[in-house]
């Protein structure tokens, strides 16, 4: 797990994500809003039935995730944390849990949306979907 200079946490893990730990990473007495995002494995994509996914990551993925979290924390002033899971995941498993805490809800909602979009586009974590038909493919490559 990587802790940034501002106390924000980022982690890439091959074990189930501890939602309470992600939330705790942003808790503060001056924050009246805590927003959590769960990116959960769904059972369909592009008209095909999905049975499972595999996530792979670059060795620097956690460092790059921490960089994104740190930059967004500095840009917004919102307390942020994000954990991304790698390895084999099943339908319903959380692949990404992110948290944002701020004095008011509007800032937390906006910050978490931007954070998740940046993670999806900037952090080198790749997804292979396995379909019920028996085929599989890499998504977003």
C-alpha cells in the first residue's frame, strides 16, 4: 500500500478489497460527506454474458495509482483513497473501491468521479473477460 504525503492511500491487491479500510483512509472530523465508489464485476458486456474476469497490472501500477490519487487530492482539496484488485474475480466481486471525503457532498461526488475516470485511463491495469460461451478477450487494449 502506498501512502502519499497528504495521508491518502492507494493500493493494488490480489486479495478482496477491505471497504472499511478504504473508507477509514479518508475519514476526518471536518468531513461531512463520504462518498464510496464500488466498481463491481457484472455478468454482461457488449451483448455477451460474462462469467468471470482476470485483472493484470504493470509492476508500477500501485505507484501510478498513488500518483493519480495524490494529484487529485492536491487539485481538489478532497481526501481520496483508491484500491484496485488484480487476479481472478467473479461476478459481484469489487474490482475498484474508491473513497472521497470533504466538508460537503458536491465536492466529494465531483472528486470521486474524476478520480475513477483517471484511474481507468491512466493506471496500467488490464482486464480479460471470460464469457459463458467459453471465449475470452482483453478489454480496452
